[in-house]
C-alpha cells in the first residue's frame, strides 16, 4: 500500500508551518544568545578582569 504524496493545501500548510517554526526558532535563539547570554558573559568577563587588575595593583604596591 503506497502512501499518497503531499499535495495542494496540505503541502502549502506544511511549508508554512515549517517556515514559521524555523523562523521563530531562529529569532528566539538569537534573542537568547545576543539578548541574554552575551551580556551576562561580557559582564562576568569584565568582573574578573577588574578583579585581576586590582590583584595585580595590590601585588605591585606590596613589593
């Protein structure tokens, strides 16, 4: 028993659903990466850079 090919309105609906799903996934992935992950990562890196700079300054003053 062969399966009939997807045609007509079902095919258009499938393409629309896939397009919307992939587009929304891409948008939400970019929002997470650039709106949440990167600012937190940059903030953490800045914190540790400042902490290391203050440690280096204390070491040079102690010598």
